[in-house]
C-alpha cells in the first residue's frame, strides 16, 4: 500500500472508522496480511471488544508482509494521540493477546517518567485480574525494581522508566512500547535495539502527544516528518488531532481530536484538563495539535548531546572552572562546573535552585570555598548573576566576565565540542538537558556571531548558560594540569 493522508470529516459516535477520524494515516508498503484476526478472536474470548477505529488501527499495527514479518519491523509504529483517548486500553489489550497467542514472548512497556510507568502497570494489572484473563496470568511481581505481568505460558509484559535507566540487559525483546515518545532520546532507542535484533519478528511502537519546545523530541519529530514527507516506506504513522487553529474551547474540535469523546472519555474528564492545563498544553495534550513549524528546532539535537553523557567522573579529573548564571527574574541560580578529562572537558550542574538576594552571601561563600583564588568563575556580561561580581572579587575569586565576542565564542565552542569534536562530556542531568533542548541560535553582531536564545518563555536557559560559561572557562581561562599529574584537585563538589 502507498502513502495515505486523509483529512477528517466531522462524524460522531464510537462506530467512527479510522479513515474518517485520523488526521493522518501513513501506511507502510508491502502489506499482504495482518495478525489482527488472531488477536481479535483472542480478545473476544476474553470479553474485550474494540470500536471500529480501534479495529482499523489494530489491523495496521499488526500488518505483515509477504514473508509473514511485521510490515513495520524496520520503521516501527508511531501514534500521535491526545491524552484520554485510551491508548493503554488499545495497546495494552493487543499486548495481552499477543502474549497469550505466542508463548515465551517479552513485551517491554517503557515511559520516560516513573509515575507514568507505574500508572500503566497498575492499570494493566487490573486488566490482568479480570475473570477471563486471570487464568492466563501466573503472577504480577512488583518489588520496586521489577514490575511485570507474567503469563502461564512464559510470556511477560515488563514495565519501567527511562529516567531510571530502564532498558538495558534484556536478551530478546519481541515488542517494545515507547510511551511518552515525545520525551524519547536516541540513547533510549539504542538501549533496546540489540535486544530487538535478537527477536525473530520485532514490533516497535512509539506513542506520544505533540512535544513541547523544551522536550528532547527529535526521535518522535523525525518519525512524523519522515511519514508526512513520504520518506518512510516501512513505517506506520497515525495522528489524531484537531485543526491547527482550533479554539481550545471548541467541543466539536475535541471530538475531532479524540475518537473516544464523548462515548468513552466523558465531558468532565476533558473539562478537568481544560481547567488544569495551560492553553498551549491543552492544545498539545488534549487536542493533539503540533506546533506548525519546526523552524525553532534545538540548536544541538538531543541525540548528539546524549551521546556525550557518562555515568561517573574519576576523582582525579581536576576542577577547571565554574560558570554562573541566573534567570531574568533572579529567582533561580544555576552553577555549573567544568573539569579536565584526559582528552575532553566535563561539564555538570553543581547547583540549580531558587534564589533571593538574602542568599547572596551564602552563594558567594559556596563558590569561593570551591574556586578559591585560582579557579576562574565565568559570568556573561549581561547575566543578572553579574550582580555578584563585586562580592566575588572582594572575596578574592578570579572572576572573568564574557563580553559579546566571548559569549559568541563560548556558545560556538560548546556547540563544536558536541557536534564536531565530541570533546565534552556531561551527566545527562534533566535540568541541563531541558535547558539545552529549549535553546536555539540567535544571530547578533557582524561576521555570523550567534548566541543561545530560547524557543519560548517556558524555557530556562540558565543551566545551559552556566554550563557554557564553565566550558569556556576551562578552554579559555583555566590553568591546564601539568603532564606529571601534579596539583590535581578533586571534582566532587556537590
């Protein structure tokens, strides 16, 4: 089958077909059959029925080629779907049916946040306890580190959070569900690929809502771009969304975006989201509306940044510099440190917390205790943190203030260290990751100079600015360690 893109007519009720309601349906080439009939029959035995659109989606998700392999085994399945549509019901029951039909398979359900993974596990554990499913289930272990639903035939569904490093160590994975795919990095994908390669017929699903500007969403965005451009011939892409310019209070548009509203998702559920979410968040999470342009993509792709992450720093990497920044409101302060590695510079956030002027002395003391008189403390000339310069100098700190030219050098230096030289490492800290994901390039001055700017007012650039200053301090101002290893200083300063 070829690329299909369909616009939605307005229809109502749970009998709506997928082709009537999904804004985009992009179908992989080479489909000759589907595993849906066997799954459908198994679900009927369990007393489970799907709406028409869910049946159509399931047929495509389980589509197969002439050799009997999943048609999406290379490109995968991507679902851009609002909250409250019932993704756990749809994908969860497909996973259960596959586990019952195929003895010994492993399904991994991974979310970015532990709370989401735990919530999904609890929901599917209740599904496993229903009268017709329970005879197929052996046990549902949950000891904190292990959460799973294990079937009597040796199949299992395992749950975990990517933020806790979940994903490594599996020998063979038959089905992987990447929940919260709008927060999915190449590194997480890489953790799963070797185990999926060991499976004879692997199935991968990415499920998410349209990403925020600060989300590390390159994987999800690239899957959508490839599908809508016609580039992806071996992938399935389904998107449910309201019109791009839709009002967040238009209930006809809620119905257009959410095929479960109002038959399965009640009005009260939608109203709660409308009340509690910001307008932008509601448009993304409840109405499935993507930002209209990707012109403000992250200056540094999350994949390239995540490739430079490490898990620990040896004690003998000497402290090189400290970078300092504050948000414009002066309510948060970010302090980054840089250390000399054998062939690179390591940067990390040492402090990122609330700030008030009453805490200035304690902050200066904290910095001096670590920097003394030799380690450069680097600040952007236009940063609100520069207000601390007099006190830092009074204490004897070696303060370096970056002017416009040096700021451009600093931003470009960190960019090159990630994208060209791979000469910087970091810890993968969430606040720094989010700050970098929300950063774009802003041109200023002559000769192509640029600096970091933020995609939206939701982005806090302070962690990235502090890390940029610390990295520049190490490269530009710091005294390099002697080759004989003398004068090494430990980097453990937290």
